[in-house]
C-alpha cells in the first residue's frame, strides 16, 4: 500500500490537469469496491456516513468522524479526501485545531464549509468565513502543507443561491490559500463556467447529486477538474433497500429482490481484494 505521503502527492498531482471523478464511499467495503473499479481517489461523505450511524447529516461527533477518516484512509490504496463539514467549530481557532486533528488521520485532502448549520443564518459572515479558511490553511501548512485544502461555499444548498456572492466568496477563499474551490448545488453550464473562470487557474470541484445529461466529458470541457458524488451513491443504496423492504412489509412480496448482485460475486471480489492487501 502507498504511504500517506505518496497518496498526498498523488492527490495533489491529480488536481494539476485533466478531470477526474472522486466517488464517495461510506464504509470500508464501499471504499474497497470503488477503488477496485479503478477510481483514482475517493472522498468521504458526511451524510452517507451519518446514515450508517442512524443519524442525520451533521449530527456525527468530531471524534467519531475523525475515527471514520482514519479507518477509510487506512483501508484505501488511493488518496482520500475528508468531508470535514464546517470543521466542528465556529471560531477560526477551533477550525485550526480540528484541521490539525484531521490531517493526523492520514487523509490526502479535506474540505471546510462556510455553512453555519443554522437555517436562520445559513452562512457565516463573509469576514468570519474568510478567517476560517485562513485558519485552516495555516493549520495545514503547520502540519507540512501537503494535504489538499478545498474551501466550500454552501449558498446554493443552504437556501442562498446567489451566484455573485458565491463567486465573491470562492475568489476570496482562493486568494486566502485554498487549493481547490467548491460550490455544491450549482447546476447549469453557465453557473459552472462562471465559477471555473472566477477562481482560475485553481481547480474546481463539481457536485453531481442527481441524474443529468451532463457527462464527465462535458464537465471537463467546462473546466471542472474534480467531480464528486457527495452522499448520492449512499442514497442510491438506501433507495434500493427501502424499496425492497417496503414492498416486503407492505405487500408481502419479494419481487424487488430480483436482479440483486449474487453473494458469490461479492465474496469473489472481496476475496481477491484481500489478496492484494
């Protein structure tokens, strides 16, 4: 297995050119399977992991989340980006402390949001959001600087879909030292192009969270460097489970089990996967 330093160097190189998809596993098994499909990097999903704990997104404790990062990073041969939500703190000093702990888990990258998790005031004040980014950057630099830092502006998924404000924040975050910029929730080609242009030459992460006619080739053509899926794959899995379970519970029928992957196929994959470790 590559060392942490090697995975971090690989992850940084992936952001230098081209376009890659970074899917989001929610446990060790899904991480191992996704890397087995040839994906060059993985990212955690705060929502996908929260659901495995019987919790809503945002309710996982910092200690539990850090343990999750450590487990997935140790199980993965490819670089892992940590969805670190808001850094589990409001003040820049708290964000810096959390980022230091996150780096120590062995991840190759991490992201910090400007969301407060308060519906009444969904985004941190601009200056505070910027100070939080600077604090995260300083913490990463103090730890060696090799972890890729993604700064996120959450307006489009927090009820504040203002493209001008999103661009203003992302440009400021880029100037403050973010390596990669991310505005989850933007969807149109015009929005994507505007964000890419605003922070160029720094790379942009795009969230693919639903079915769309946009392809990897299309997004690459728009200048997107990284495509993540957030909690979407976890929701795909939950959708299949819920549909099958509801049909059994409500109708006493098992038709929805048709087409399921065979136990033998999964056993075969994980048996071969074990040999590679």
